[in-house]
C-alpha cells in the first residue's frame, strides 16, 4: 500500500533548552525496503532538519549509525522497517554513553579506552626489520588466529549492550579488549606484555562478569565476550607460571 | 556549549531485558549450588560418624519443605551447568591449523563428561 505509515518515537535532547531527553513522535512513510536510517533521514529532510545523529556509509561498514532500536543496540542502516511494521519503533541514543544531542553520544571515553590497549603492531626496538628486508610473512593459520577480532568496525554496540559499562565507567569494555587481543594474537606483534598492563587489570578483563550480550549484538561476529574470557584464561596461566621457581624474574 | 546528559543507571538495570534477567539467574544459581555443596559436606561428615548418624540425617531431610527446596536447588543446578557448559566454546578455542574445532563439539564434550561421571557414580552407589 503506497500510503502506509510507520511511527517512530525518537528520543530528543537539546542541551540549550532541555534538562533531560524526551520522546518525540514522527509519522514516516512505510516502505518495505527502507531501513530505520532511511526513515530517520526522511524526517531530517522533510520534517525537522535539527534532528541530529551520525551516519556515513549506509552499508554496515563505517560503524557510525548505531542506536538503540526498541531497546537493543543495532546499526540503523542494517535494520529494516518491516521487522517492526505496523508496530511503532523506539529510537534512542546508544545506552550507557552520555548524550551530546538527540541521538549523538559522547565517544571520548571509548576513544581513550581504545588507545589504552595500544591497538597497533608493536615490535621490540632491536627486532624491527629494516624496510628493504620486506614484509613480515604470515601463514593462513596465523591469520586465522586473530582474523575474527580484526573485523571490528568500532560501532560501540557492544558497549551499549553491556551493563558493566553502565555500572563501571572505567571498564575498558568489549571492543577495546577484543582489539587488544587481536594484536596480541598477531604473529608479527611483540607488544603483549605492554598491553597486559591494561588488559589484565581490574578495570579490564576482571571487571567483566560474562553477561555475553556484547557478542550477541555485534554486527561483525567479533565475539568480544570470547576475547575477554580467553584473555582471562591466558592471564591466569601467566600468573601461575610466574609462581614457578624457574620462571621467577 | 556542550552539556552532555548522562542517563542514570537504575537499580533495576538487571530487569531491562530477558538476557540480563537470565544472567542474574545464572549468577544466583551459584548460591544454590554452594548451599547444596555445604549440605553434601554435612552429609559426608555424618556418614563418617557411622550408620546411625547417617540414617538420622537422611530422615531429617524427609519432609515436604526439604523436597521443595531440593527441587529448586536442582533447577538452579541445571541452569548453572547448562549455561556454563554452553559458554565453554567462547572460553576454550581449539584450533587445528586454520580451522576452529566446532562449538558443538567443545560444548558437547561437557555433556558427555557429565554423563560418564554420573553413570560412574550411579554404578558405584548402586553396586
Ligand atoms: S566488537 Fe562488534 S559490536 Fe563491538 S565495536 Fe566492534 S563491531 Fe561493534
Ligand atoms: S551508516 Fe555506516 S554502518 Fe550504518
């Protein structure tokens, strides 16, 4: 039916005038092939140009369009309206993050946490190969050992699914730890010890109670919950090994 | 000027969705498992004190309230075991070259081990 509509209830927040956010309702044309982001773009174009949100690629790659859709963190460019129609859809900014305006969250803490795990290849200073010797080769099995963790697009859906990030603001969180593990597992990397200072700390893996929802909502099947539990096992083995008399430093 | 709004974390956060509620039940299950372990230890100590003490202990459990309590404990023990068994593939990733051993095999090995130990215990107690 060409004139069908769908209702979007969107959480709005104007820092200049509002003390706290409140819902605003919009009627949007319903198209079976529209994703939630299309409907939000339609509102911005036709109803209220001040509606503020992030998006870029519209194809599940850039990771910027994450919002709470009916209470679940989703990439709005990857959720079709037909999943909910004719019921209304509730759109909120990603949970557990401070809200800057409307659906835009403040990501600074996430950026700091991401940096803290040093998500880049680290080589021991004296073991860096000169450029002319070429690249560090890697076997398919070595690639497979970290590839899943490398698929992260930093969409932060996992943080919005994790109650620990809401309860403990210092928690380094799923994606950052998974990305740290991605480099720890990389055969070309030698930085595990440096990363362990952050990853094996109370604010990182030991704050995780394994709710597991981060892995459920992850659009790229990164399995950050798995990465965290595996880091726990490895850190525990480290600790026991450090007790052995012949490994004592 | 920026004036970010920080949403409060309600005390009832664990009631937000089914996944959180199930998580809380899983956490709570350890209390019941621990209680049952204590009960088992008491039983073992009574067994150590001779047949009479053991019989008395078993008799003292013979009332409907205890039965109800044990049904609840069993339900929580099952929830505890099943949820944790099913989570093992996330913790224990076994790789053979490029391939990962399938999750069902890792999780399934727990059930097989549980069955084998249970059958063994049953055989000892019965025999
Ligand atoms: S781990 Fe998954 S959910 Fe978390 S930021 Fe990366 S892609 Fe998004
Ligand atoms: S707009 Fe890029 S992931 Fe949705």
